[in-house]
C-alpha cells in the first residue's frame, strides 16, 4: 500500500470537507475572518501536498483558489455570492478529483480542461483582481510555512525535488543531494515527462523527479538542497492541526489499516467455524440422546454452550470490523447540493442531522450514488424556481434535510425537501403515456400507490431532460441500488409542502451461505445452516413405506421426500440409480429431501419475500446470483412440516 | 569509471560520473536485451541511473553500497516489473 498516497487522500478529504463546511458557514456570516483564515489554510495545505504527486491541474486550481482566498483574507476582495459559488465549485471539483485519484491513481483525461474552467470561474468571480491579490499572498505564504516547520518531535517532511533539465551541465548530481538527506524514510524516482523514444534520448537532459520523505528536522533537509533551493518543495506531513495534534497522534497510534480483502477472508473463516460448530451441535445432541454416561454428557453440553457463546461473539466482532461511521458520507452533500443548485439558479441549503451511526463499509460506499441522485432530483425537480417560491410565500432559499436515524435493527436516511411536492395528476398522466396504464387501473390505485409509480423502470416525469437529472438513471435505479444493499426505498409527498424519500437499510450486509440444488430446470438455494448432512442414498437403501419412501440413516428411519413433490409439482425421482438427498429438520423431526443434484456453495444476500410472493410456505426469501438470476431460498424446516 | 561490454553484459566499474552516461547510452542502444552488471560499481550518478530507468535493462550483480541497495535497487526492480 502506498502510505504517502493514502495519507494524502485522507488529509485531502478532511481538508476539503472542512473547507466546504467553513465556506457554507462563511456565506451565512461573511464577516467572520477566522472562517476565511481556516479555508485559506486548508486550501494552502492541500496545494502543498498535491506537489507530491502528478496532479498538475489540481495544484493549479488550488493555487488560484488560494489567491482568491488571500484576497479575501487581506480584504482586497469582499465576499459575494458569485465568489462563494466559485469557491464551493472548486471544492466539489477537488473532492471529485480525489475520488478519481484514489480509483485510478491519476486525474481523468479532461482534468486540465475542467481545471481551466474552474480557474476561469474563480478569476471572473474576483472581478479580475486575483493577480493583484496574488502578490500579497506570496508574502504571507512563507511566514505561514515557517511557522509549521521548526517544531521538534518525529515530524515527517515530504520532499519533492525537480532538478532542472540542464542541471547536469551545472555540475549537479541530483542523486548525490538525495543521498545527503538525513533520515530518509522513502524515495520514489519518477520521470518528469514521459520517457521519449530511446534512440533519440538525450543523456545530458535530466528528466527525473525525486519524491521523498524524511524524518530529519527541516533545516537539515534544507541544508542538503542548499544549492538548489528553487528546485525543491518541502511540506510538513502533519502540519494541519497544530492545536489538536496530541489527540490525532493518539488515535493514529491505536488505528491499524487492514486491506478489506483480509477482513473478508477472516469473516469467511469465521463463517466456516460457525458451520463446523453447527455440525458439532448435532453430534452433541445425538450423544445426549444415546444416553451415554451422564457426567460426560453434561460436560459436553457445558463445553458446547461455551463454544457457542465464544463463536457468536467472534462472529459479531468480525462483523463489527467492517463498520465505519456514516457521517463522512452525509457531510459531502451540503456542498454538492449547493453546487447543483448554483447550476440551476436556485438557492438551497442542505442540512445534515441525526444520530452518529456506524454501518458496514460496503453499505456506506454503495450509498453515495443513490443519495447523489436523490439530492439532484430534489434540487432539480422538487425545489421550485425562486419566482415560484416567492409566489407561494416560501423563503427564497430552499431547505433540504438529510437525516440519519436508528430504527431497531436498521437505520433510515431520510431526504426531505420543502419544494413543490410530487404532482399526482402529472404522475397519473405520465403513467398513461409511458407505462401504458389505463384510466381505470389508475383510478383503482391509492395515492400512495400512485407515488410508488416513480420507482417503475422507464418512468421519469421530467418533461425536458436536464443535464443534471437526465443522466440515464431514474428512481428505479435508486431502488435497485438500495435493494442490492438489502434496503428499501419509500417516498412521501405533500402537494406544495415537499417530498421525503426514505432509505431503510440494514447496519450490516448479512451474507447467507447456501448450497444450490437443482430440481428439474429450476435451481434453489438452501442455507447451509439448515442442512444437517448431504447423503447419497443407494437404490437398495430405499424402502417403500405406505405411500412414501424411507431409508435408514445413522440407525434411525428417515422419511425420504422429493423436492418437486414438496414444491407442489407432484413428481418423484425414480430412485433406480440412487438419490441425492439432504437431511434437514430440527431435533427429532428430521427428514431427507431428495434433489436432482447439488451444485455450488455460494454466499448470497438474502432478501425476505415481498409483495405477492410473501407467505409462500417453504420459501424464506430470494437472492440475486452472480449471473443475475433470482434464486429462491428454501426453508427446509417449513417444507417438511 | 569504466563502462565495458563483456559478451552480452555491460559492466559498470568504479564510481559512475555524468560523462559515463554517453558510452553507456551507446552500449544500451547498441544491443537490445543487454544486462547491466553493477557488482563492481561505486556510486551512481543520476544521469547513469536515468539511463537504467529508461532502458530498463536487466540489472545483475550485488552492489555493496548501502544507499544503492536500500533506495535505488527497489526503484530499478520496480521498473523491471512493468
């Protein structure tokens, strides 16, 4: 893992979020100089850190933003809405690029172009006065950097040394300078420009960039580069929170970064342990039933209870390892909502509230896109234009709340706007056009049922497809994305007063390990926990018993049932070549169910049955398989009851 | 330093300076797949290292310089993998 990059991403995101929050606060209280100073420092620190990586457009954009902020700081410029919008747009762009950098290790190909557009917006917002402000900035710059450098302790300094291409002629050996850096902790040597063709390569032009980290005091590092100070950038790696440092350092010491794959492996092993434990449970019961020496039996039962308890705790602890706080995800949205609103000429304030919850990492990761879509929808379709709002007697600035709260075993994220609400008549007419529903069908639907129509695939009420919402995903995509995480989406709306979309999700993704069994052309899943044993029954073992069949298993007679028959197909396997069967049931009530064959063991996310499927006996839920098929999950205990 | 070709292996001997870059470049351009033996090399100049990074020859031989082994060798090995 690349620690330097991880740290950069971690700090970059924190700084961007802090800057975003401060900018929104600044808009409410433009006179607060401490907010401007904080945003300036955040942007400045980010800019310094970008120099460690090949992130030219990001560094350049931050540089322009820094100039603008310095103008505000030195009161050359006065904050206004256009400036705030440009700065917020910048921060949103920075966060996006951080995501791109994390995912792809580089900025997207259009980064330079986008960066220039954002820079132009900043320049325009400053009324062309950024250049003027810039000179003031450079003076302020060095003072601030010096303040960070000199303190003692094990502080790391990042070094970016870009030797001039003619440095060899000047007699410099860049490698010798790097060699002179004390306490070198890390060194990367990269090409400044991509290496050209080897046959025309000029050996006397230096095309190297050195990125290093040293634990030495800044002065000693500077001494190593004393002949080339203009070609070196030094950034203190932990310079962001002077005041709260001790707390940060302590948390860092107690944290350990572990690749997610290793956690998954651990979780899988624990699952296997649970299954092995279940097998033991069954053996213990048999021993107890066999009436062996009661002392041993009691001791075994006590031991088994202990193992059960410890295994359950282990299972839970491992599941908890994957929990991460939900709030960083939610905190991204105020600034995103603001940026979306700017693009549509609306004024929106998005407030985040609610409990601090910890949720499975994959759920948090999977929620960004659906939530972004909902926020976009709310701003684009939910919130009225300024004119319509004032005509309706509403404040010009619309309010969207994003609230997270715990409800028993699950949590709810509710996104509520104070916009126009969903127009049911328009929904009905769209349903007639796009879904081909006729008037009588629609008349039979309750208001809530009509609202639910927005989740139908192919349904979008927007008459014109705008750049924002018309990105090819509708509410059906939101529902399926949330559904894939094991959650549900619901909507409530009041004409003229607003719309609330609620996502109900589990804290954890609970995977169920199932064996897939075949019966005719159909495949079903059976939870491994529900199977006592899988057996192969030879033809001579099968004994007819009245209308059915049975066989002897571990000295007891088990009824031998057929899966197609149990599912109401009224069909039995012939059994002339023997049968595959699974022994299922609880306690004394055991039976064997014959299947055509057993295939894979897979982990699935099981969802309870909904709608008209709910209540089917013997089926406990459905799951999507890797190849996109729906697998019905059987409940064997119900099947044989 | 001397740069000389021994069958298909380019040997670097003694401390490498900037002027060694040109003969090394000629040898690297002269035959694809030539390995570079660094076992008798002293310190390495950035201009020489740069050639090893662009041509990515197979680097053979154990060097006794601690700085080279700790910091340069891994960079060259990384280039090898790509």
